[in-house]
C-alpha cells in the first residue's frame, strides 16, 4: 500500500490557506492545519487542526512532531489597502510576519523538513516601475533595486531572502510564489482587512438600485485579480516543480478599479454612481507578468476575472443576507 503524503498548512484558518487545505485533501494528502483561528466561513477540511501562535517557536516545534512531505507557509499579518497602506499597522505587520517566517525556517532545520512553500507578494515590486497605470512592470527580475511602497512589501522581500539563505546554507527545498491580489468565496469581505474585489462587491450589494458607491482615489489605478482556483492550481504546480526562485502567481487581465466596479455592478444588475474619495491606494498600476511561470511550469492562470467576480459577488450577497 502506498503511504499517504502528509502536508502542513500554516495559515489554514485564513482565506487561501483554508481553500488550500481542501485542495490538498482532494489531491490525497493527510493535512494538518495551524492558525490562530479556525476558518471563518466553513468547517476546516483538515484531518487535524491546531490553534496556535506561530510567533512562538514552541508552537512551531510542536506542530512539526511528524514528518511532513510538504509544508505550506501562508500565515501572515495581512489585509487589503485599508490595513496595509495606512501605516497604522506597520510595526505589527513587520514584527508578526517576520517572526513567523524566522520560526518556521528554524523549525524546518531542527525537524529536518524537506520542502517548504512561502507565499510572498506582488507588493515586493518597486514603486518606480508601477507609476504608469497602463504600463506597470512586474517581471520577477525587476524586484531590484528594491523599493516596495509598503512595509508589508519590505517584510515579504526580507522573508524571500531569508528562505533563499536557508536553501543556500542548509539545502532546504523552497518554493516562493509572489501572489497578485487573490480573491474568491470565503475571503474577508468586511471589517477593515478586505481587499478591493470583496469591498466593492459588498458596497454594490448593500446599495439601493439608484444609489452611489465610494471608490478610493480616482479609480484609474490598475490591478489584476486572480480567482482562488487558479491560485491553488499554481501553488500545487510550483510545489511539484523543481524551481526554487520566486515566481508570480497572478492574472495578466489588468483592469482599472472603475472598470472592476462596473463589472461588479453588472453582476448585481445595478447601475450605480461612483463617488471618488480619498483613501489608501498603493501603487498606480500593477499587473502580473506571466512569462516566467509560462516558461517554467508550462502553465499560467486562465480563469477570466468575470467568472471569478460572478461567483464572489453571489457569495458576498448571500453573506450580507445572512447577516441582516
Ligand atoms: P489571511 O489573512 O486570510 O490568512 C492569513 C492567516 O494567517 C490568518 O488566518 C491569520 O489568522 C493567520 N496568522 C496570522 N498570524 C498568525 C500567527 N501568529 N500564528 C498563526 N497564524 C497566524 O490572508 P490570505 O489572503 O489567505 O493570504 C495568505 C498568504 O498569502 C499571506 O502570507 C499573504 O501575505 C499572502 N498574499 C495574499 C494575497 C491575497 O491577495 N490574498 C496577495 C499576496 C500575498
């Protein structure tokens, strides 16, 4: 009989982590999840779920008491622009996420772990390449000279480098993905940590048919948004590959935030007015460059934004009805 592969998912109570647990179960893994909290919107699919604080080294050592074939490190103190770009949470973001990564890597060496996946971010890319909303540059080799526009991005870049040192000095197998705005069902949609697609779905769903929604900035800033199913596919393909340098996992379907809002209104069958207000914005333009992922994994994300928005809007609409 073949042995069931075992995986550990750190951050398994979060948006991507809870979906990843489901995906790993479908792929035949025995899965242990760990997080400060259980998933908010559905029961965890993990075989074993540990609630614990990964800033505490003893927690990291405790959860790795068995041999894992694969470790996925997604735990981080994070949120959307309203959390990351105000500057009010910079110390927590840097301290908490760096501690988690320092501890998990130390643990990997102590426990002789084989392979670890690290979720970095498009926020590591330098601001100077993302000033033109129509022509941002986010190829993997454009990360240096480094100039991320947030402390969140600096921590991710520091941690990427940290993982690479453990690979170089201790031979730990690493895989690093730079995620670009992942969205989908069961993602945070209120409370201050939500990201643009979920926040706009909520605003549109809560607005009366002839109402107005608020959009931060002039709405001409651009981004691409990746639906969760493509993100999971990318994570698994990267983990199965032998590539140990950072790779973008993102959509190349760039839209302005005004266009994103219009697409969501179409899902709701509402024609709302947009009021532009001041708010934390981040870079002027960003899009995933998928040349490297195409060349290394012979794959790239392909689910249309429209499809993901349809699913996400429906889910948020249902959540709002349940809450009212
Ligand atoms: P999330 O906030 O939903 O999940 C992160 C999880 O980490 C949370 O459940 C949180 O409780 C947990 N966590 C935080 N501190 C912890 C601690 N000290 N001990 C144990 N658990 C702790 O975020 P997500 O959207 O699922 O993102 C997952 C990863 O991907 C993060 O590292 C994030 O920085 C990265 N990422 C996400 C996106 C995106 O668009 N969602 C984009 C780029 C990078």
